[in-house]
């Protein structure tokens, strides 16, 4: 982490209530950092989908298992990690929800939405097991070439 | 935001005015129960008015798909009305916009039933 970056860590229980809580925390962080309404919506929804994924498919709704959520805020982007205590998975094994045969399936769109809404997205194995979703959203550059974000401006003052 | 679904019968069909969020938990379950209840009552021409739905997640999308296929499998039709921009965009990127019969005018939606 550089001197200009900030890190916020949250540990969540495996509960459906954690989904809304994670999204609310994320929205506050993204808004305070200076992301616009559209980007806040995309980042918030990605965290929501990531935590749903961790609850349902990772920790399989076992309350005693934890979900570790972290936000790294730098002048250029926000990086979000969502780590569960499940068996882990590989992206290549996730069915494409846009494929004809999957179009009318009632689930399986969460990963797709995270990839669509974030600028960077990856899945890796946590060091102690589990699946770790890593996603990032970049601040939109302003005409001056810098990030122009509230967070960056604050640090420059 | 609290999910609310209010059905009203008109022109031989049922328009369900929905407001709030259709997300994992209350919203998705509420929509599922509403569609199930209408089908139990024999109402198979259904328009979901989503004009006041401010937020929908992947679970909500799944519930819309479930409602669509359940109604269709029982010989009925489920149509969508007044999508907000966010819901419209979600259906676009998930390629579901072409699956659902989407309308911007209630009268047109009602007259489009077979």
C-alpha cells in the first residue's frame, strides 16, 4: 500500500442481512471517494453480487463461516476484495449466462454482472482457502488528465 | 426500500404495480408469491409495471425470468411495462430485453395479449 492509499476492512457473518450491509458500506465509501451516481450503483451492485456469491455458493449459508471484505482506495481506483471460506471455484467453470441454453435460467448472472460493471475482475484462491473475488473500478479521468476525484483532491490539499 | 406489489384487473388482464427493490430476499420472494397467487386465481395475462422499481439485482432478474417461464408454461403471458433506465440497462446487458415483451404504454401492453 502506498502512503496515498486507504484500506478499510470489514468482516461479515454469512447472513442475507450481510448483503445489504456490505452494499451500504460500499456505497458510502464510493460516494465519499468521489465516484458519480452511476459508478456508485455499479460498484455497490458488484459488492452485493459478490457477497451473495460468498454467502450462497462459497460459505453455503453456514453462519459460522466469515466473509472478509476490504476496500483499497488509491488516487486512481478502488480495489475490492471479497473472500469467503468455501471450496473456491474457477472462472472457467462458470457457465455463460448469455449462452442460448442459459438465457432462461433463474440464476448464474452474478459473476457476469460484476465483470460487466467493474473495470477489473478476477477470482483467485485465498491463501487459507476459499474464493477471493478481486475487482477494481477506476476513477474517470477529467480533462486535466488527473483523477479529479474528491478523495484525490482532498489528499492534494 | 420496501417491495410493494399491487394488482389491478383491467381489460381482461392483471396489471401489477410494483415499487421498491426486487432483490434477494423480500423483493424476489414477494414477486414470486404474487405471480403464483395470480396463476392460482386463473389470471394468466399479467403485466408487471416496473415504473417505480428503483433497483433490481441478479436474484430479481432471476425472479422475472422465473415468472415469465412459469406463466408461459401455463399457457399465459407475462409482459413488462415502464422499465426504469437501470432495469432497462440490466435487461439489455443480460440479453433478456429481447426475451421479455417490454412496453412503454399500458394500453398497448394490454392490447398485445393474444
